[in-house]
C-alpha cells in the first residue's frame, strides 16, 4: 500500500446479487418444460380415472361432515403449532444459555416428549388426567369443567406439548447457532439484554430454524389423526366413518390422502413465503 | 439520557475541542485463568485525541479495547468514561463484574465500537442496521434516525447500498457500514478493533480513508491496528503494547522516528 491516505476509490464496483433470482416470467416454455407437461398429464389421467371408475355418490351426503372434519384438523394443527412454538422458544433458550436450574428441566422435558410415542402421551393425558379430574368436586364445579369433560382440550394439550418438545430442541440449536459476534455487537452498543433477545437473537434463530420448523409443521399435521383415538372428529375420523357406513375401501382413503396433501402444500407455501422475507445468506 | 453525557447537536460534527477527558484508565489488569493478558495498562484520551495501539498478536491490545466497553470484565483497575467511574464488585472468583448493568449499557451507548469482523446484523438491511440502536436503545424517533442514517451512509459512500443486506456487500462495504452504524449513536469515542484485519488487501484503503476523515474532523478515537503507516499518519498518540504492558508510548513521530525500546525497534523493522 503505497499511499494509504491518498485517493482511494470509495465506491467499489461490486455487483450486488439480486436477493431473489428473477425468473423470466414472460416465456411460457420455461415454466412448462416437457417433463412437467408429462407429469401434469399423468396426474390429470389419474384424477379422471378415479372420478370415472370409482364410486363418489356418497360425497354429497357426507360433504358437511367432511368440511367439519377438515376444519377441525386445520384449527388443531394451527393452534398446536403456534402454542407449541411459543413454548419451544423458552425451552430452547433455557437449554442454549439458561442457568442449570432451567436448562436441566427443559432438557428433561424435551427428552421425555421425544422419547415417548405421541399416542401414549395422548392417552396418558386423556385417560389419566381425564379420569383424575372428575374425582375432585372443585374441578367439577369450576368454570372450566364444561371444557375439561370434552376430548379436544386433551388433544390440543398433547399435540402442543409434543410440538414444543421437538421444537425446543430445534430452537436450542438455532439459538446456539447465531454467531457470537452478532450478539456481541449488540452488547457493545449498550442494548439491554431483552432488547438483544427480541431484536437480534430471536429473529436470527427463527430464521435459521424456519426450514426445520416447516418440516415439523408437516409432521405435526400427520400426527393429528391420532386425536381420532380419543373421540375427536377430525378429517381422518370422518373418512373412517364413511368407510364403515359405505363399506368402500379406497375412495374415502384417497380423498383423505388428497386432503392432507393439499394442506401440506399450503404449509410449505406459507413457510416459503416467510423465509423469503429475509435473504437466505445468513452468517 | 444522563445529564453528564455531552450530546453533540450534529452527529457529523463532534463537540468543540473543549479537551475534556473522555477516557481515563488506570492500572488495568486482565487475567484469563492463569494467563495474565494485561499487567497494568494506563491511558487517557481527551476529546479530539486519536490514540493508536500497536503491538504484536497476543500483546493484549484488543483485550484492552474490549475492557473499555466491558465486553471483557477487567480483573482490576480504574475505568472512567465520560467522567463517570465504573463501579465494579467482586464476582467471588477473584475477578470483578460491573455493579450496575444499566451504567454499563449507558456507557456502551456512548462508545461506537467497530469490530474486526464487522458484525453487522445479518437479518437487517444496511439502513436498518444504522438506525437500530438510535431507535431501539436511545429512543430516537424513526424519521429522525433515518435522516441521520442516510447522511451517514452518504458520507461513508454507501447511499446506494441503503436497502441491501450485509451478506450481499463486500468486506470493505460492510466495514464502512459498520462505521456508519457506530457513528449513528453519536458516540463520544469511537473504538476500532483492528478494523482492516479481516479485509482483502485491495479493500483496506477505502476503510482507512473513512477512518482518516473522521480523525481529520477531530473525532475522538481509539484504534487498535496493524497498519503502522496509517497509525503514524492519523494518530496523535501511539501506544506500543508488549506482553500486557505499555512498552513505549508517545507522539507518532517520536515513537516511529526514534524508538527507544529495543523491542519496538525490532517490531517496527518486522512489520514495515
């Protein structure tokens, strides 16, 4: 460096990468390459043959029930994913940087949840708590009793705890994975600890965890049929009912599969959209 | 904030040269386990001073800088910043920790730190990085912070990168952005921790130029650096650290022109 203070070009002409690669939307050919056209045709053929050669005359009769089941599956999924995630944040934080008296219980909780089948947790809560509560008159007399007698609160509780257990572990890794320098520069500017958490640590951890969280939300969707075993009427249990009533084997199951597939597609799409809010190159 | 903190009206023009003492440090010790990194370092910087700290790796110069804003807790010693003595209490393991976290946060928000690895927040665009502390720590209005932030970006030559995420900027651009972020808090003192060490050689110049401009306008700065030539040109006072003590210090002409200590002579020979 011959002249450090001399004329140095300040604006270095480095190309900024576009954050999202722009696709050429105008050309239809790029959106519909030959292999994709073939796949679409095969898909349409399958749907058409299913519609033509299988029996769907039961659909109008069960339409309302199916929609109810679909709605119940969706709200159970959304509520348990949201509540479970809210629990997972402190569980992950406690394990990543909490004092031992918080980290150890958090780790124990995640281990127990991840180490036991969801079906067992569901039954323990429903048959265990559910048979314990009526023995106490003050519970029976409480405002909550009309809810506690029903099955869905136990379903929501079990699925929430399950999601929290798995995601607590995911968030632990995500919190620990945020580079130290990111938090150090926040400290160096006098940010209070909670502000650092809220403004820097949590957003970066969530962003790191998003792809995993999306996958876990899909898994959670496919855990929801278990609630049928404790009498909650979700999409799966409607399909079972149709099978029992009509003695049809495949049609209700195919419709069921299609239903879950569509919900999965929506989940994946929603998470992608959130992920795109921040560019993927972190750290 | 507090009454004894002098806030310059214009962030680009630091307060007039009233020559008050901005940083005063006495007999600072820092020990990591058995290893004593700082063995009694003292320094003082008045407003407008540019103090450069040089020394080989492991000499303790970065640790010293990090002790000033308590990213490391000094083991013992007096630290007075903005005329405010930092109160410390024993941590029970032979070291000490700040008695009052609020005081530390207040002091830190008057010191603009620039890191070796930039450490711009990766989930925010450049302008968001610059206004983050003014808005969310100092309670400045968003519009006001934006206006100041845009001025600062212009002066470090990054107006065009306003809405770009750090990951899409070169090292030199990120470091200039980090300097703008540090300036945005209207700091009493700027702290530079080897600001060019992580840069590709061709990007060093643009960052040094920004720092030199700051020095020229009379900003108080503490600069840990490996760039000897640069230190000689911008510093008003140079400290040479070796093994945790100040081996020699003085005005740059004296230190570089006629070094007394044998070690400093050798150091200057090896780096230049």
